[in-house]
């Protein structure tokens, strides 16, 4: 490992990910690093120390003997716990590194307990409460949202998920048991399409900040907000799909074995573990479908913003960039 205090050491660009983001593989490595559930095991002091080290590094004042790997590791911890826009520490449950432990428990039990109305209502409420917190935590921090808007988003998504789940449950009562197991996924997909846009409605009304390639703010674009929200909805549904579509097939098969029938109290925990295995890979994979630093052609912007770009830059740029959120 190279000593960063030496003159020959190459300085790390802290504003860029470790891996190229123009390919899915590069984005997957990046998100595999920052969504790693083990990041959540670190103490608050360790996370704060990582932020402090990166700050000192930017100033060229890092402790003597600091290595590249130590800087990369600090950057990994920082990006897993601090918001990319505001730099504020995110709440633990809302971090993407909590998606595996939190999501596996909720998803596993949501698919285990789906037969009765109280079960559906309880687990859809738990799931949407979790989703609302994650969506709020990972929103574009340049766009504020009021408490009333948060409440409307939360109530609407929870109600929508319950209506879909209960409605489909009534329709599949005479259908094969496997089909009934897919009801929770339909409810989750529908709720994501309600929860995310409502939680980020301020962005659709006011637009989100867009930048040039050097990070200079140009203005706010509603069209950029629509694109980012649509991509986040697609990513969240993709994240849940394998676990909620494949695990029911596995459970349907293995529950026929006698040894499984003898350990019915363990069906829920087994399903939770299978969901955890799926989410371990699907959280970074789903986050990697679209670049985090999203782009939009200048010609696709609002007319007023196009004029501003042409006035300030002429024909030197043809794209603007923005953080799509997670």
C-alpha cells in the first residue's frame, strides 16, 4: 500500500466512485460496497471518524502514513451513512445498508402471513412504514418536503398496498395456493408506485437541482425529477422481485416434505433467510440498473432552463446531471 504522504502518491478524487459508473459492473461494485449490511455494524464514532478523515484528506492534512486503502474504506463507510447531497448522517433504518436485514424480515413474514385480513393489514403497514422512511431518507435532499406531504404519502401508500393485497386475496381464494403467495408482491409493487412519487412530490412540483459536468448548479428541472422518480420506482420493484417471486416457489416445493411439515414454526424464519440471500445481491443490483449521477439532454429540459443553459454555456454542453436518489 502506498503512503499518501509521499510526493509520488496519487491523490484519490473523493468526488468520484472507486469504480467507473458507465457500466453495470462498475455500478454494482460501488453499490455492493455501500449497501453492504455489515456497514451497519459500525459505531457512530467510527462513521464520524471516517467523515473527519475524508475532510482532512481533502485539505491534504491526513495523518502521516495514511494509505489509499484506508481512504477508500473511509469513503465506503461515509457513503453508506451520510447523504450524498446534504452530507448529513442518515437515520440507521433508512440507510441502504439496512435494506438486507430490515427487508428480509419484513418481506419474509409478509409472504408467510398473507392469508387473513389482520395479517395482511399488519404486515403491509409495517412494510410501508419501512418504505416511507427509506424513501424519505434517500430522497434528493435539495428538495424539502413538509410533514403534511409525508403523512399523505405514508397513508396513501399504506392504504393502496392494503387495498391491492386484500382485493387480490379475495380474487385468488379459489386459485392455486402458489398464486396466492404472489399477492404480497403485487401489493408491494403497487405501493412503491404510490409511495415514492408522493414522498418526493415536492421534486415534481418544484424540480430538482441539475448541474454541469463540473458540478456547478444550473437550475431546477421538473423533467429531471420525473425521470429520477420513475427510475427509483423501477429499481425498488426489481429489488423485491426475485425474493418475492422465486422464494414462494421454493417454499411451495419444500413445504410438501415431511421434515418441513414437522417444523412449521420454522417456516417463517426459513423464508426470512431465503429473502435475505436474495436481497444481499438484489439491493446492489437494483441500485445499479441506472447511474446514480443521472443525466438528461439539454434539449429535453424545460424551455426556460434550456435558454439559461444556452445563455451561460452556448453549445459547450449537451447534458445536465442530477442525483436521482435511491
